[in-house]
């Protein structure tokens, strides 16, 4: 579908304008409680519009939990925070069957007690502090939007988002996420320190007696409509080829890798990276007032989509090169062709 076709559908254009205006009001509400972090908020909204999940990485005290809770309030979504600990069990997340006595018959029966995963927005706090067995309890829910317990499958309420956090500086006693689970996240978002002025505003906001109340400006039904609209955004063939060029160039041992990937990468991104990069780019296009995907969307989103899907080699680590550095180098090399 060309951009002209999208623009000729009046209802789609109206919906796109409503999407942009609504997301702007969401950001205004969250800004009442969270100072700065505009880039993080933009990536969270893009991920939600693309029906994806986010992994947020940053040191403690950067308002990651507050940001996600405020986002749930501004979007009128049910919210649960799960504090991941070494003794957390899968049933603590998904729920379990319990024996209850029926008030009517007096007979005992198994009743499913839903866990905190049965929320529209789930904050998996410090996800790398729990063993892989419990981490894996999120996999089916994130991918299939459903939970299986005791042979019975339970659908999760839509829209459904998992926003997980992890601390990059404390590695003792943690369990790094397996690559298969990292791949389930649309973005890995890096949360940085605030600027000096922003930190001054944080002091004023959090050490006074002023209270902030957030108003919901969007419903879950609206978000589902916006997610459907995102998929209607056309993708030009040259942009699709650029996505394929980038993703396939970062696969050492593939059919079209960049020359340096054999030394700098142990593993490259799979096909899900291409899918997620396209969907995220479509969402960003609508947020920025365009009805088609541009190369600039690809460049803007390449790092958060790919940084957790590639594994730098020992050679890259010894040179101080991060996954972001390698993605930027690939974009530069492909752009010079």
C-alpha cells in the first residue's frame, strides 16, 4: 500500500491525528510526575503502539518504576508491579489452582487464583534477580498473550505490555536473561542520568509538599485501535531493503555480513529483529506526523531494537566497543555504500 492510499482514507488520517494528539497528552500527564526522560517515554510509547514489550536498563534511582506506573495511570490500564527475587516461583507470577469450599454446596473444588501477570501493564522489576525457571514464566505471556496453568489456557486482557527493568551494575547474585527471552523484547531502552537542570527540578518536585494527580487520557480500547492503525502504515521497498541490509549485515557467517563482524560479533540478530524494526518504525512515523516509514525512522530505532539481539565478541569487548557502537558502525558502513 502506498502512502497515497493511506492518505486517501479519511478515517485513517483522522485516526492518525488522534493517535498523535492522544500520545502527546499522555506524555504531558507523565511529565507531571517524572522529570526529563523524554527519549525513554518516546520509546515506550512506540513499543506499545507496535504491540511490543520493553526491557529498561539503568542504575537505581532513575524513576523507572515511577515512569511505568505513571504511564499506566495516564492510559487507564490495570497495573501490577512484580519484584523479582531469587526465591520467586513461576506460580507467583502466573497464579495457581487453590482448593476452596463452595458456599452453596459445601464441597471443595479447585479454583484458579490469578497472579499479577493478569494485568494490562506488568512491571517486572529487576528481572535479572530471579532464576531462569521463573523468568521463563513470562515467555508465553509475552509472546502469546495467554497463560497455561494445570492444562487450562487463560487469555490475558488486551492491551498487554511487559516492561521489565534490570540493574547493569550489580551482577553478583543475578541471572542474566537468556538470549531467547531477550529477543521477546521489542526494545532494550537505556535510561541515563538526568541533566543538572532536570535534577534540580527533581529535587523541587520530590522534596516539597506539592502533590501530583494524573488523569487518564486514553483507554485500552483506544490503544488497540491505534495498534491496528500502525500496521496499515505503508512500507516502501527501499526502506524494507534497508532494514534487510542492516539486520543481515550483522550476522557473522551469514550470506552478506560486513567484513568486521566475524571478529567483532559472536552472534547476530534473527528475523524477529527485522519484523520489530519495521513495526516500531511505522509507529514512530505516525507519532512524528508522517504516513509512511522513512530511513530516518530506521536509523533512530536501530540501537534500541538491535542492542540486545547481538553479542559482541571478546575482541570487541577488549577494544571497549559496545553493541551500540557496532550498530552505529554498521549504519555508517552501509550508508557509505
